[in-house]
C-alpha cells in the first residue's frame, strides 16, 4: 500500500483520537462527521462528505447506492459510527464500499465507545484474495 494513503490514515486516526478525547462519546454520528471533516481540512486535506456513490448491476443503475461518510483525498474512505458496540456488519459494510469505490483502505471509526482505541478498525480491500 502506498505511503501516501498510510500517511492519510495516520493523520485521520490522530484527528479521530483527539476528537474522541476532547468531545467524548455520546454525540450523534453527524456531529463527529462534521467535526472530523473540519479537522482534516484544517490539516490541509481535501475532504468530500456524504458523496453519493452510484452502483451498477446487470444494467440497473442506482444513482445513490450509498453515501460515503468521508472520502479523504479521493483515496481513503472513513465510515463513522456512534454506537455502544460495533458489529461485524459494520466492517463488512466498509469492505463493500471499498470494493465498489475500488479503494485499497478504509477506516471504520466508532465514537460511541469508552475509548477511541476500541472503536478504530482498518479495513483493507485486497482484490487478490477474492474467490473465483
């Protein structure tokens, strides 16, 4: 994986940690999204919030199959949650988004837990491991 995307992930995790430490858990996901996007922009990064992602399947086009919470520099996906406990489906959701966007790395950040460390997960999209 490129050092550029790893550096973006490092910056995003650092920003998320500080936001969780300063604001604590319990706010709406939309609040954390706005604050994280603002913090990443303050750090000089290009941010796209709630970007609609088109899905095509067997001739059917769904114009807004989903919305990416935060896309950093068009290469790092950040999916935000504000739940007491993350579920396995949350990681699967991020992996599906990465596949649809053809991106290598995503971060799942949950601001609802007691600590940020328990709420951060890296998700890698490794196309080489897909079953035939």
